[in-house]
C-alpha cells in the first residue's frame, strides 16, 4: 500500500526532464515550452499528492532509499530520497504552487523574447527544490540548496539587460552564499563529529551523546546561518527585497512560497539537532522574532507593491523561525503549519500583484487606485490574501498565526509573544494599506482607462490558490489538530516533553483584535482618508525615514564590507606589482640579461640550446662532485 | 600484454603529426591546421584506450614499461669492482596519473581546435604544439627521476617560443619571465633529484631513480641504507621539491610569472598552460614531494595550509580588482591552486582526493574559460571588462557557457568544481578546522569576483558596436560543449574519477603518518 512512496524519486525527475527538453528544443518550441513545463510539473503534482496521501494513511511509515555516489576511501557518500511527514507535505506545496505559477506565467510572460529560457529556469528550479526537499542527507540538501540558489539568481537576473536586475541577481547570489558557507562548515563539522551526512545517523549520534554539547550548539547555529541566508533573516535579509527585480511569477514561486521557505524547512528537518541545544533554539527564536518585527516595520512605509510583499515575506519567515525556536512541539507544528498556509496566501498575493502590475504597468501603489471595479477577480483574491495574512478568522493565516502565538505563550516566552503581536498589527496594517491604495479610491496614475482584468490563464491559477488560502487552516484547528498530530507521530514527536499547557483565551482575542485594529487604521488612513498619514509621521519624521530607508542597512553594508574589499584589493594589487614582483625585479634584471644573452645565442639553432642545457647540467654535476668529496653534502 | 607499450605510444604519438607537418609547405595554412588538429586525435584515441583498459582494482602501477636505457660500467675491473651505473626507461600509470593523461589528451585536442585563431607561422606553431604535448604526456607517464626531468624540461622550450612568438604585444618579456622562473625551478629540482639519486639507494642497496623503489626505500622503517641520511637533509629535499613544484603551481610569492603568461600567451596556449602545465606542479608535488617524503610533508603541513590559504584569499581579492578578464582568470587560477595545497595539507585521503579532483576539474574549467576569452576576443578585440558588457544580447550561447563556466569555477554543485572544493575543505576540516573555516571565505570571494567579471561582461546594456557580433560558430561550439560536458559529468558522477583513485590512494595514504579516515 505504500508502494507509491517508493516511487517518490520520480517527483523531481519530471521537471528535470522538462528542463532538458526545453533546453534542447527551446527554439522550436517557442511558447509551447510552457506546455512541456506545465505537463511535467502537473505529473509531479499528482505523484506528490498520491505520495502525501499514502504517507497520511494510519500506520504508514517513512521510506528511504539510497545508492552509492562518491567513495572516499573508507567512507561512501550515498544519495537517494526519503519520504517522511514533513517532506511529504512540502512536496505537495512545492508542486502545487509551482504548477499554478507555470500556468500563470504562460499568460504573464506571453510575448517575451526569451520565453523558453524562462521555462527552462522554472523547470530547473522546481527540480532542484523538490530534490532539496526529498534529500535524506545534508550533503544532498546542500547540493540542491546551491542549485535552487543559482536558479533564483538566474531568474532574478532574467531581465539581464537592466542594470538593477543585474545588481539584484549578484546580490542575491552573494548574500545567500555567505549563509551557505555557514551551512557548509556546519555540515563538514557534523561529518567529522558523526562520520556521516545522513540525518538519521546524525540524530542517532546526538541521541547517544557522541557529540560534545558545544559542538551541537556550534553546528546547529552554523546550519541556522545557512537558513538565515536563504530565508532572508536579519542580517542577511537585504537580498530578498531586491530580488523583486525578477519577473513577478518568480517572486511568487521562489521568493515567497518555496525557496525562501527552505531555510525554515531545513531547521525543521534538522530539528533534533536544534532540540539538543537550548542556545541554538534561542538564537533561532530571537533572530526570527527580531526579523519578524523589523521587516514588518519596513513594510509599513514602502511604496513598491512587490517590495511591501517582500518585506512581508521576510517578516512572516521570521514568524516561522520564532515559532520553531521558541516553543517545542507546539512551535514545531505551528512553524511548519504557517510555512504551508503562508506558501498559499503569499503566492496568491504575489500573483495577484503581478496581475495588477500586468494591467497598470507600474509597481508604485501611489500611482494605482480604484482597480476594484476594473479587475474584480484580482481584487477579490487579493482581498482574500490580505485577510489570510492579516489573520482574520476563518482564513488560513488566522489559524497558523494563532497557533504560533499560542505556542509561544504556552512556552512562557512573553517577550517573544509581544514581538509576535506587534508584528501581527504591523502586518494587518501594511497589507490593508496596500489593498486600499491599490483597489479603492480614485485612479492616480496615467493611462488607467485602458486597464482591464487579466486573461483566464492568469486568473484561474489565482482562484485555485485562493481556495487553500481560505480553507487550508482547517487542517489544524485547536478543535481538530489533524496536521499537528500527524506531524508529531513518530520519531520527532518522541523527542518532545509534553507540557500539556494551552494558550490562554486572551491570546486568541488579542490576535484577532490587533488584526482588526491594523485593518481599521489602514481603512481610516487610506480608504476613508479621515486620518492623514502625515499627521502620524509629523511628530517623528526620522522614524519614518528610518523605516522608508530600510534602516540604512544597505548603505552600512556597502561602507563596511563592499568598499573596504575594494581598498584591500587595490592595496594588494600595489603590493603584488611593486613588492612581490619588485622583489624579483632584481631577478627580472637578470632576466633581461639572459634575454640579451639569448638574443646573442638565438640563431634559431636548436643545437645552441642543447649546448646551453648540457653546459648547465655539467656545471651542476661538477659543482656537486666537488662538494660530495669525502661524504654526503648537508649530512653529518 | 597487448597494451605494454601504450604509454610510450601515447607519449610519442604527436611525433606523427610533427613528421607530417615537416613535409608540408609553409604556405599551406589550411592543411597545416587540419594536420595540427587531426594529429591530436591519435593520442586522444590512445588515451581513451588507456582509460578503458585501466584496472581499477589494481593498486600498483599499470602499463609498466621498463627498458634498460643507459648503462655505464663503473669501477676497476682488475679489482673485481664492476658494477654498472644503470638508468632505465621506465613508464607506468596509476589512478592519479592516468586521468591526467586523459585530461592532457582532451585539452590538447581542444586547444588545437582553438588554434584556428593563430594567423602566422602555422607550421612552426603546430610543430612546437605537438612537441609540448610529448613533454606533458611524458611527465605524467614517467616513472623515474631522469625521465621525469627530461620531459619536464621538454615542455619549457616549446612553451618559451609559443609565448614569445605567438603571444600578444608584451609577449617577449612574458616568455623571458616564464623561462627565468621555470628555469630556476628546474635547477632546484635537478639538484634535489641528483642528491636523491646519490644519497638514497633502493631497498636492495643499488642506486635507483625509480619512483616506486625510492618511495619504498624512504618509507621502510629503520632502513639501514638510510642511516647516513640526516632528517634535516630529508626535510631540505622536501622543501627544495616544494619550491621547485611550487613555482610551477604557482605558490605565492612565486606567482607573478604566470600572470604574464596568462595575459600574453595566445588563448589556445593558455588553455594548455592553465589547464595542464600548472598541474604538473601539483602532480610533481604529490608524486615526488609528498610521495617520497610523507613524514616531512606532514611536518610541513601547517605551512602548506598557510600558503594554501594565502593563495586562495590573496588570489581571490586580487581577482576582484582586475580590469582585464584575463587577469581575473589568472588570479583565479592562483586562488584555485590554493585549494590543491589545502587538500594536500589535510594529509588525509579526503583531502588528497579533493586536491586531485581540483587538479582535473580546474584543468577543464580554466581551459573552457580561456577558450571563451579567445572566442570573445575574436569578436570584440578586447578583454577589458570596462569595454565589454551586455554580450548576452548578441551572443547568448557564448554568454551562457561563460556563465556556466563561472558557476563551475565557483563550485556550483552538479559541476566538477564543487566536488573538488568540497572534498579539499572537508579533508582540511578534519584536521585543521579553524584554518579550513578561514579558507571558506574564499568560497564567498570567488563568487564575488567571478560574478563581477562575468556579469559585467554579459549582463547589462550592450554597447552598440557589438550589435552585429555573431554567436558561436560550430567549430567553437564543439570545444565548449565537450569541456562543459566533462565538467558536468564529473560533477554529477564523480565516481568516474574517484574509482580509479581509490586503490592508488590506499598506497599513498597509509604511508602518511597520523592519517585520519
């Protein structure tokens, strides 16, 4: 009955096949490339759904198969796949969002010169992301981790001729690579500590106490650094908002729903390692909590619709990290649960934003307005997305956010609880600020009279995403925590000590209240316009600037890292040219002399060279035989 | 055994082309090019035979050839003291040198294809080119000191002329610097070889130049024949060899000569130079330096790691500020050769494997890179980064391959550069975790300088003057696809390299004291 799980390795291979086909026949396929991508991802989605269903059955167990890949004398690195609860869920999310994004892109990218290239990259990304999720060991995770990174780079820089896209792509690659190196070091240290890259072996070694506590903390934090880079957590968050230079479907798929969630997934997948170190968990919790509120505070003031969504993504990922780090079993469930609901509603929001951008050709929300009538489907689904992310019951985001706050409360982390509540208020406010500015009021930009709803190829995926954005929360309500019980059934659940504590009712009420408060404030300021934004900014203009300028983090990094690297480089350049090469400048003089000598000797006769070589050898031999008289040189 | 002369055949097979070229008139450019290219197919086919017939399970040298070569009777016959001073012609390969021969043959053929850009004195060019091939094959096949030295020197002379005649504007100075540095290196090597020959007899007491016998003698515990040899002499010998091969690799601060070669030599020759000639330094260091003196190497390992770190970081930072693509790649080579040193410094099987992977992998990647530089130069007549830009518009294929090569070079998984970097660092983390962690900064810096160089070349707005530039021609596509194919093959299926290595490494690693798994 679990036979379908044995074939889970096929799930990533279909998108890989699509990639190869489009690479080979892209020129002939033209926009037909979309069908190849959609078909293959569709098959993967069906397989993933079947795999999930098989794993969901009562009594189903994990499946794992590996083959030899690389011999290292006495150790063999194996590659393969694994199906467990966590990644069965991820497989469905990734294939589902990827499929809808590919359908949507067929309309969104229509007429683009490099249409097949876009689908190449998308297919390669889907393959890599699925490979990452299905990996049974950390080395394989790392391999696919880098591959999704490079796909992200390629897609961010898809409009390669735009200088901003070029800069954003480079930044995305390099900043995430800083995190990747942390992950790499963590993996290497774990290998030498446990003799394996395999999750199971590593967890076993930890359970048996074969790793020193400081080593567990160190490796867990290093792995978390990788997650910080990928999931855009502070201080490596700067690349993610810039990555919005990529086409909007890419932002939806990679920079909202899947790849950026890989960091959260990695922490969840390596959770037994984190559980063994309280310090590491605290690092996760506080970095996550800080990022949640920090990014949300930037989102309050941004003007670019995609950038607001990007900061929102950073903030929501921080929320997930906060849950994972702060709150044991309940936090583990809440974090992964929020990962799922967020994938749906954030992909929805991005694709809806894309639909808007497609229609009005601007990303500045202050140039939009009044689109509700002209784009009814987009308006409705955008509203659904906003309600979900703001945490209004019964939309999906409400349940997962409430779960996180409840778990944090139950773990007695009241400082983090307040962080979460304030971030929730910010979120509700900036999302509805976005909604009201875009869809309500009078059109502010030019040329809006031609605006009309996007074609069905784009709106149908929107509607299909809106469905889980509304209902996905019901899989794990406090009244029927189906997902949570299922996720905790098995080895991971056994690691938790049951606290039996539950959130106080006031937390639920407070969560709903702050959401409504945020929405209400946004309504007064941007829809009813009875509260002028300036009135709020006026007492503290620098605070507004701080938020609008993203706390000047980019400028600081530029001054502290980028420019000094150039200075060091030019300093070393001078050193290399005038000291290193200059030291042998003396010998260069000799070179000239030899060159001059050569010119004398150089008559094109090979014999002359032979004579010189022979002469040299004879001289050395003579010199040697002189010193060797009576014994061995240099020896006693 | 049917393959008993295979190594000599491979080594000498370029002679066929040389002889034919000698009879073709100078002005027959097309025919000269065809012979020059076709001639490299002979060693290529033979080296594939070598690959196919290589026995993975055999830890010993294979395809061994041993012929009595030079024999000089020494001593006084009246006193009955006759013994002969014998030097053999000895060849053989193991899991380290076999892939290097295959690499040489592949890069040789592709560099010959890249030579279609050569415009003058084709006859001499191709004769020297094939002479160079003989030297390189010989270095990797030779099994004794004299033969190794002869072949090593044999690469210098053709290189000197290939740089000095067919290079760019400042070619003569580059050629002289090349000869000077390498000449000094060779002199040091020769002295070390002679001292080894005269002080270290084989296990049976007879003087020997054979690699295997010398290594065995040096690794025999309490060898009575070595009682007169002081540890400081052994260490000195190792150090001399390290410097001799370090100049070739090159190790900081001996690297400045190769910058000039990289910039001034024609792209086809830089493909060979960066792809193979530098690797002779790594190979010599492993086979003779570490192979003969593992204990001394072990004592020196920390310094080797320090020098490796300097190479990695110094090369990377300098590559970041270069204005010429060729200089970026030259410093990049220095940085990447640092990883070879780091792998060696680990002194464990994983590190060694990483170093050897890096040697092969960088051979393919740098050959591809320099081939691309040549291709771009053909169209733009510049390699200055500031003058390029947006090439992806008019040359999407070339730009795509350039980006792929950069990705391979910065260690993207799925490509060969990842496996080598990963193994070298993994090995080092087992013994020197702090130094290894410092070295991983190089992983970030590599991405920084490569993306800077490549994105400035291919991304962004394109200057109008490149509007009509054509994308790759079929003759250019072949080398790109072949090289990229090998890079990806090793990246996805590293067993193709690691399998032949396993038995050989078992031979090398146990003699390294304190070896960790």
